[in-house]
C-alpha cells in the first residue's frame, strides 16, 4: 500500500505515521512496522479518516499494545490508536462515561476518589477500549458485568451506539460489530467507601508485585485458563489454571532464543532483551504442545497475535 494511497495528512489534526515500528509501543518490545498508524485527536478526525480507507484495507484499533503480539513482518493496513483526547470521564446519576483511551488502572484510581468501585481494573494493563474488547477481568469481576453501552465508529465512519443487550460478553472476549472502533463506554460501577476501595486496590497491587514479573517486558497472561471458558470457577480453582498446567509440565524458565517462560509466573512470557516476535510465538506454541502432550488439555492464546510472519 502506497504511503500516500488514500489520505492527505493535512486534512487531519491527528498524527499519521507510515511504516511505524510497533516494537516502540509494544509491551513485549517486538514487532514489525504497521503500514499506517493514525492517532486521531477528535471524533471528527476519526469520522472523516475512516471513509477514506479502501474497503480492502484492514483497520485495527491497537490500544496500549499491552495484550498484543505483532509478528516480525509487521501489520498490514491501518492501526488506530486513541490517545489522551479520548480519555474523558463523565458522571451522570450512578453511571460513568469513559473514553476508550483511558488507562484502566487510572480509571480505577480516579473513580475510587468519588466512591465508585471498579477496583479490579487497578491491576489490569491497557486501555478501557481494549478491556471491553477482551472482556478483561480478575478477582471474579469482568468488564461485561458493568458495561451498559458503547459508542464508536464502523469502518465507513458511521457513529453508532450499541447497548449491552447487543454485545455478547464471554470469557476473555466480546462479540462487537465487525470492524467496530470503540471510542467510549457507559458503565455502572458499584458504590462503596473510598477508604475500603483504595485499601482493596493496595492489596491487589501488593499481590500482583509479589506474584507477577511486572518489571519485565511482558504482555501479562499468555494463555486463557481452560476452566474459565465455562464458568467463573477459574478465579478459585487451581487445577485447570494455565500457570499450574505449565508449571507441572516443567516449563518454568524454559527459553527459546531471548524469550523465556517467567520463573515467577509460568503463564507470563518475557522478552529478556532482543527477542523476536517469532521466538516468543514459538515459545508459546512449544508450551501449548507440551501441556497437551502431558495433560491432554489445549491452552488457548489470550495474547492476540497479528501481522505477517
């Protein structure tokens, strides 16, 4: 795709980059370039940009790239990244409207000041848009439990509001309209005492630091918990948790090149520095095959893998 195939940069207040290396913003610090990266500043920017993209060109929202493995060959098409201009927080009655560009952890902190409890978001990396798309969750709470509606654009640039009845939330996934780019969402949080909510978040952070390699280049949980597909038992059951299966298969600390299964939390894969996306993906596939061989349990990727090999 020619860098000037369909858009005049001067038409927009947002930033347009061509052949942008996604390794610069990936939490795993790997990945080839995306053909076009568009960072709109306004809703109008987005609505005018989208119709200019040829029908055959893929469009993908990428959020904070905290749960994304971009392959070394790069990402074909257009990536849309919503920034600080899409980080509004508005209150009405017992509802809160959140821009999709908000960081989940920041939302949890800001809302706690007013007695709104979305404390489970405190330890979830990435943005609100990504958390909705992945139905992110922990400690028995999931985004789908709170979302009342979402707003955004389809590929043609048409603005649409979608009610929760038309969003099918499942374990670590949600079925949104095809090619839909979330720009905001309305949630109904629980209410609670500020002190209690903030203490809970403090305990969550402490537990996370104790059990996860948070200071390493990683995307968090690599694989879904097999038992989580059917029920919320995944939050309490150990037997079919991905980390336990990986650990029992003797894979803690396993390396391929500069990619490694975390010794601290076996469901985390780490870039030791200089790893390629191919090494990380190969390590993940080695883990899947090893776990299946030993336990006859198939691990599904939670990290989203995209792009050319």
